[in-house]
């Protein structure tokens, strides 16, 4: 399993586009990346300076009460995922216009098993041949050599050629307790075992990709897709027209679905390097991973592509780009030999993990904020896909009543899928007994549909070091979540992220150090991408420690 520490170096919210929210489907994709001259342990390019205050946002910073957005059931102090101060609409770090258009590549059967190193353990730290080695990334200055310089970013190519949209996941997925289905172990040399039927990577698909440049925003300069870079590659397979509104376009709606994606990193004759892979609204897919000289590693992902890229309703968000977006970044140019992607079919149907929560977990789209759910995909290999319907400002009661949130999750799930439920930040002034009753409704719906539910308590607010207990009606309702999990028939797993995050924060020297993992280095409630990856790692470790059925799919 991939874990993260305090040295996360490559993920950030997409600073080159305005705050965006988009709904997308799941994609399975294969990418072949040839890393030429990437120094796995190069200096610089890691976390922003500890003294940096981050980029400004339009919504102000959030206080101890309530999360971003204007949802009911809690005090809201910022407008979830404020618009970054840099990056024009549709800019996306594009260098120039033009570029060749290529077909998306037909869905191929099979998929090769690579030989090479496993993904990173540690916070965006590089790995080499299955052994973990810390990498601090490259330097954060703009520039870096480009790939296919010129041309419009990712123009041409349509998503999902040769595949059909699948509404949900497969029935295989294990139970909510220990066990689950048997999965094929990863190749001994590293990388992922590619599921049967996933598309093979092709050079034609990579020809759609274009180089991009880091754009200032948040706490530094970041590549499109959230990588530190300074070398950035952007692949916009569904189109390069950015939708700055929260009204889904016809093109984005038609391109939505579940996608299977495969990538191959490295290749014969290449020098050692490292690559960070992300998708959509700064969603991490693979932490900065070291590729040994002359070696190829292949990875498989499920990408959930929605018509609105991030949150379902957040007013300060935007629709984003249509179709599948993939991003590669690293200290030097990430040479991509090929990409494979296709809408999933009945043969490649994923096991979905749906996310129901608020701004502390949701897919944020600006350059300062990040929910831990958008970093959770880095910890899982295919056939697991993450569909994040979290939305800023939502409470345990408001989310349940909305058709584009809990209603959309129920519409898409199938028996054997999973759902992770976390509420509490916006249930301020609500009794634990009421929150418990609300959470029980989610669990009952899931169990009636033969979907595996996991209850998660909210991450702690950094109100000081040590952090306070945060219990009672003004707290985070961890006791309510635990009680609801135990009262279910049968009982379901419970992850106490409040306690886990509190312990992590308390291990840091002081409040200032803890806030280096938070939005603008000042928001007590909301993390940045580095902090979100850390919280996601705590959740993934809890899944492993409790031997929950999802544990078998952890990287």
C-alpha cells in the first residue's frame, strides 16, 4: 500500500484554471510514459516554503465552525474552493494553439504486465523497483523542456472510442468485513497487473498531449493537474474548451462515464526518471514514482469522468473540460510512449467506491483547497474507481435529500460497490442522536442495495496543538458515526479519522507547522493537496489495519 508522509512533493490543485466543478464518468486508461533524464532524487520542487502564505482566495479563510459552501446544517465561512487568483478560464497552462488530432485508440483486449518498481510509499515520494526512495521533486520554477511543444493542449481525439459507458461497478468487491474477492498480485518487478480487457497504450493517443507550463497559484507554481513539475504534460482527450459555468455542456454530458486507463512509464534506452500522474480536477492517480533507467512500468486506473468535474453544486466552481483529462509531471520532461483509454464495458466494469461528504473530502478545483477524497485514488489500483460526490457545506441531512448527491450515488451503484460516508463539520448545533439517525439512513440504503458501507468521522480542525477533543454538539460527531456503524445490521466498518488526524497533527511541532498542510497555510478546517494526501493515507492505512474488503486493492 502506498503511504504518504510529510514530504509530499507533487500534487496541487490545478492552478491554471478557475475554480471548477464537474461531473464525469469513470474511465479505464493505459499510458506508456518514457522518462528521459528524470532525476528521481533531484532537489527542489517539493513543498512550498514553510513561510509561504499561499495564494489568495475570494472566500476568505474558514473558521472552526462549518466547511466551505452554503449548504444547510452548519456555519459556512468560505465559499468552498474559492476561485484562484491566477489562470484564466480555459487557459489550463496551454502553451499555444494547434496540435494534431488523433483517434482515441480502440479498446484492446488484454494488457501487458510490466516489470518494474511499485508505486511510491510516502507522501508523493518516489519508488524504485518496489523499494521506496524519497524524492524531493524538481525545482518549482516555470519552464522545463516540453513535450511536443506547440499546439493546443490536448486538442483532438474523443474519449472512450471503442467502449460503452457502464453505470456502475461489478458485483465483485468483497464484503464490508475482512476478505473479499481474490485479486492477482502485482508483478514482482513492480507496476500494476493490468486487468483483462483494458486498452493497450498507443503512441497515437499520446500524440494528442501537449506540453504545458506551471502557473502561479495557491502556495506556489503548479502544473495543470496539480504536479509541481517544472515539466508538465497535459492530455485533454474530450476537448480543450473550458466551461467556466456550472451548467453542463452537451459535449461534457456525452463524454461522461467510467473509463479504463493504462499507462506505461519508462522504456528501453531511457535514463532514470520520475513521474507524477493525475486526472481531472487535480485528482492524484499515481504519486511521484521513480523509474529505473531502461525499465518500463505499466499502471492501470479507473477514472470517474462527470459532466461537472468537481462538486455537484458549489457556486464558486465551474464545469471544466469535457471528457477525460490526464496529466504527467516531473523534475524533467516525462516522456510518454503511449496512452490507452476507453469507456468501460461489461468485461471491464470497475468496482466503484462512492464518496458522500462535505468540503473536507470533496473534489476541489482551485489551487489552494483539496479534499482527501480526491487523493484517495492514488492508494488503489484497478479495478477500483472513486466517484466523489462530496459537496461544500453539506450536512448529514442536506446531502441525503439531494438528487444530484445521494440520489446520484444510489442511481449509479450496483451490488458489490462501496460507499464511504463522512459528515459532521456542518452538523454544528445538532445532537449526536440526530446525526446518528441521519447516518443510519445512508447505511440502510446501502445495505438494502447490497452495497458495502464504511462510516468515516471527519478530520479534526487545527484549533491548536494539541487539537481539542471536538466533541458534543459543537464538535465533529465522531461518536455518532461510531454508534451508527455498530448499530447497523450487520455492523459495518468505522474509521475514526477525527482521532487519526488529531494524532498526526499532535505529532507536529506546533499549529504553524500543522497549517502548512492546510489551505493558504491558514485555514483551520480545509487541507491543501499535500494535507489531503496525508489524510487519504490515514484512511487507506485504516482500511489495511482493519482488513476491510477494499484492502486487497491497495497499492
